[in-house]
């Protein structure tokens, strides 16, 4: 008997970052000394006061179904967060909580897209955006950026790609995979274009909001910069990256009531509420002390500086120094066409990543997965010692190529 799967799903590859992380994990299980720089999660432990809030929630018996899109206490904490950090004012009816940031984006796309609707996505992009759009029946419209513009789109790039079918623009700053951050003035000029197209909605993925480096870098989100587009902006965030809570699965967003209502309906027929215990932990993450964040930031910044320095010293690699998230996106342009010791030609960034794993047991993710080649992504959310080991191996790998 042949089992037939959804045609929609058959055209979607599994997430490349998850695949590379698994490949590295498999090699490790076979006894190889693998250093994986492919996972997108902080290596810090979830802070104790957040864990305690979860334990107390269990002890209080908060272990039952909750409201489908989040408990009131969490929605109130989210409202306070948006007011305090972003100067954005919302009511509870504007807030949705889901089992992670990814389901927020998935729910928003499924709830709004019809066949033929286009979603503008700057590349390189977070791997899941185009595939979620396709799963929802929409058409991704990719705007490729370049290193010269720090991998950011300009107002004219945006305007050229808007058509009568454009439904959404997805913006992600700080960016996964480049770590680049849109400044207030850059967002203002993008908003200037969006003001002319009232049918275009904006999804602002702010999940790396708290990870920006340097005194001069300030995080801004687009509806704060231009209030006239706020009524069609969905501002998404979550506790995964900011509080090292990737496994707890809590993401949230604020936006137009009509979209929030549709997302609730969808969630009521799919996952139902996010874990009650994780929701209470998220209340503490948002309301509780944040003194640990400073130390985490300093540590990330030191790691970024070291990785950028080491990668730039490798034969044939060049790397910008981005201002946020915990990724760098080096170019391997000058490596393309070179051969490994066994004579395998490195024809593209996927060959680069695969051979690096094969010869030096270092896991990175190839740029093609993020829609812009020839690059690769390094996640520096791991110890300095592992980063230095991995970077030394990358330097050796590049030196060995002919
Ligand atoms: N958005 C971006 C840009 C991400 O990098 C990620 C996770 O890697 C997410 C959303 C999803 O986060 P979560 O783990 O909360 O689903």
C-alpha cells in the first residue's frame, strides 16, 4: 500500500538548521569529537528564579488547560513589557500566546493567507519563513540583500517588490542568520514605503530584541518608529532566546484584534494552550529581575569579537561584525572551486559545510538554507573554548584546501 501525504507538505524540506544539528549529534553519538555551531539556542541555563516560578506553579496545581491563547497574568506581563521596552500600548484582546515563536508565525500565516497572496521576505532569512508561507498556501517573494548593505533591504528594494498581491512583509531584526540590526532611521524609511500601501501587513519578528551589542546600538521595532502602521503590524517576540528558555516553548505577539481572534480559533483546533507551567515561568521571566542579562550580553559580545577575528584570519573567508543576535554569516566566496585533500571540489556553500563536518567535525549551516550563498552561519552561543577549537579547525580546513 502506498501512503499518500499532503502535496503541500511534500514540497517542504525539513528545517536545515535542525537537520545539520542532528547530523552533528549523530556523529557525536558515533564517538566523533564534534563541535556543533549550528544550533540557534543560548548555552546558558534558564535562571533559577524562572525555574522556581514553574515549580511553584506545579505545586499550586496550575497543571490544567488554560485559556487557549494564554493566561491573563501572562497577557498582562506582555502588555507591560511592550509598554516599558517598546512604548507600545495594547489591550488583552491584542495579545496571543503560543507554544513558541514559531507557532505564532505559523498561526498568523495560516490565519491570513489565501492562495495567490504574496509575502515579502528579505534574504538571508530565518529558514522557516518561506516554508511556513508555502504551507499556508501563500507565495514567498524573496528580496536578496548583499554584504555591502549589511544584508539589509532598502526602501526602494521594498517598494520594487510590492504588488497588488502583497499581504505581508516579514522583518527580523536582530537577524537570524546575519546578526544585523535595523536602525531606527532604516526602519523609518521602510515604514515610509509601507504607509503608501495600506493593504500590506507587517510581521516584526523581534525575538532577538535583548541581544544587541555596543553602547550605540539601540533596538527599535517598526510600529514604535511609525505609529501610523501599528494597526496592521503584528509584533512577535518570545522568551526562548532572551531568557534561555528554548525548551519551555512560549512565544507571543501583539497586533490587530481580528488577526489575534483568528489565531486563537486556529490554535483552539490545533495545539490548544501552551503548557500552563511554562506560561507561569514566562510571567516570571517578563516581570522578574533581569540583572543576569548584562552578563550574558557581555559574554556573547566577547565571543562574537573572537569568532569574527579568527574567521577573518582564515584563508579565503571574510566576516562582518554584526551588532546583534548570536550569529555571524561569513562569506566563503573565495573558497568556491578549491579542492579538499581527497580532490573533492567545493562547488557551493553546502559542500563547504559538509566537508567541514567530514574533515574537521565542525557543524555549521550553509547559506543556501537561508536563501543567500555563498555563506555559512555560525552560532556563537557556545563556550569560548569550543568556539576557539572550532575556529582553529575551520582555519586548518581552509589552509588544507588547494
Ligand atoms: N524567529 C527567529 C528569527 C528565530 O531564530 C527563531 C528560533 O530559532 C524563532 C523565531 C522561533 O523561536 P521559538 O523557539 O520560540 O519557536
